[in-house]
C-alpha cells in the first residue's frame, strides 16, 4: 500500500494511492501520525477503506504533502555507503554516524528547495528512508523490521559550507526545506528486502548518483537496533539511511545546486521524488 498525506478543501489527511497512482482514497483516519499510532490492525482497516474506495479524488485535484509532514524525530546517518565515505577521504565508520534534522526542514513532492541566503554550497543527497510504525526501545536487530511501518524517498539537502564549520554536521543539514520527502510511504509488505533496491539521483536529467541499498554499511536492522538503544522510537519517526557516492561537492569541478535546478530521486519499489530549486526569497 502506498500511503500519502493529501490536502483537499484545505484539510490535510491520510490517504492511499490507487489505480496506478491516479487517484487518492481518503482513509478516514485523520492525519498520518494518527494512522501510524493506531492499533496494530491499522493497515487492515486502511486496506478495507481502499477496497471500498469510499471517498476518492483524482490525484490532479489534490495536493500531496510529505507522507509524514511533521515527524516526531528525524534521524540521519552519515557516511553509510562505502563508496561515499571513500570519495570524501573518510574512514569507514565503525559505528553509525548520527545527526538530526527538524520537522521544519520537511517539504513534500514538487515543493521548492530554497537555497539559503547565507550559503553558497548547497548539495543534494538521495536517500532511502525508513518510517517507524511502533513505539519501541532497546530493539534487537532480529526484531528491528517489526517496528517499521514502511519506506519513502528523501533528499538530505546539505549546506556544505555550514556543515564544515564545526565537527557537528547538523547546522548544515537542518535549514528550512532541506528534507524533501515523498511522494508516498510504501508499506513494508511491498518491499520484502530493503537491502536490494536501486537508488539513483538526477539533477536536470543528468545521472549523478547510481547505487543500490545493498551497499549500505549499516542496514535498516542495524540502525534501528543502534538508535533504539539511545532514544525511544515513536510512530512517524523517520530514519534517513545515508547517501551513495556522486554528491555534488565531490565532482571535479563541483556540481552544487543552483536556482532553476530540478532534483529527481528514484528508488526501486519505493517511488520517485522530484523537487525544483530556487533562491530563498
């Protein structure tokens, strides 16, 4: 099932895509966080709504937001593809390199990435993201996928000049609009193996990143097991699993984002996320 957050008549609510993503079914479940926080039969209930197609809207008559517009927590993982670590001259991490973004960073499909006035080195990072479906702490690696609701596509937009100011990366990662997400939250039953998915990033039609999630240093289960030892995972939390090689900063010469660019990220079985780029107004 492909879950979305859509706006119709000024109200945002949870829905599901049907008929080859041409229509949206209103799941009558409130917003996405309410749906994810419901009882364990939440997807069975949602499926019955899809089957009944009670209230449907043509996709071109609604606006899609990020599937989880305001996640409780956004955890990012740095240097989690071997080739990306090496392209920057970094050692292979022995433990996950964690940092955060904030809910204000999140935008949806088609929304504009804004280049901050204070930065001249804004970069793209196509990423496979995990959405948590159950409250959990101290999760064993063997049980990690049990707490996953599904997966989505994200862009870990990064202001490299601010990221490199100190040893802490977060300040360069958490600007407004720096967490594009979507278009859908694809439930985990549709992605049997999250570690065998092609991931590609294009800028203005040029292929910049081309890899597969099998190249992750720390897999989804490793990350959930590690992070849940530190803080409690909650429904709607999002984990960005890292980006492969090919980010703009490491091309020669660098290929950083500029106004007028368009970034497209494709992840097998999960979807396509596309966002334009403009200067901050």
